[in-house]
């Protein structure tokens, strides 16, 4: 019973590593999309949706791992030496998961900075477009009033 549960826990950790690898690859693609000029927002949205699915899968794996671990925790605490080999393998996998998680978080922070920069540039472009439109509107309005005769004041002194 416990051996099966430990095997399932180990498989869960391996699956989590695979999901983290996919998230890492998606982050690399996202970085490339964000560095292009202009940014392809459709491709960016597609990658965000893909990463969302990976995160849901990761959450599901975490929840399942926690639930199963709670069931076998007491048995493991009481017989650590009996399951030492499997525990050691799982500890190695957990270390790998931690390292990959840190790398993914660093990628996410870099991508966040790229997204913020992209939004900043878009806001600046939008502001410049508004200024240009306002100037053009003022110019055309001024030019359309050019043909209107000016009012003249006449000196009525005699």
C-alpha cells in the first residue's frame, strides 16, 4: 500500500517537472514575442492562455500530492529507514522542482518588465497620436475659416 502511494507521489513529482519545463519553454517564446517590434498581441495572448493551462495542471498535481502525502505521512515518519531510497529520490525531485520554480519565477519577472515597457510605449504612442490629431484638427479648422471675410471697423469721425 505505502509503496504504491510513494510511487504515485514520485510520478506526481516527475509530472510536475515536465509541466515546469513546458512553462519554461512557453516563457522563452513569450520573451521572444515581447522583444519583437511591434508586439504580436495575438501570439502573446495565445501563450498566456497556454501557460494558464499549465498552471492549472501544476495546481492539480500539487493538490493531489498534498492529499496523498497526508495519508501516508504517519507511516513514513514511523518507518523512514524502510522507505529511505524512495524518500531520497523524492527529495532529489523536490530539489529539482524548487530550482526550476525559481528559474520560472525569474523569467516571469523579466517578462513582466517587458510587458510593462510595452504598455508604456503604447501609452506614449497613443498620447502622441492624440496630440497629432488635435494639431491636425486645429489646422483644418483654422484653414476652413480662412475664406470668411474679416470684420472691419471703420472710423466714423468726420
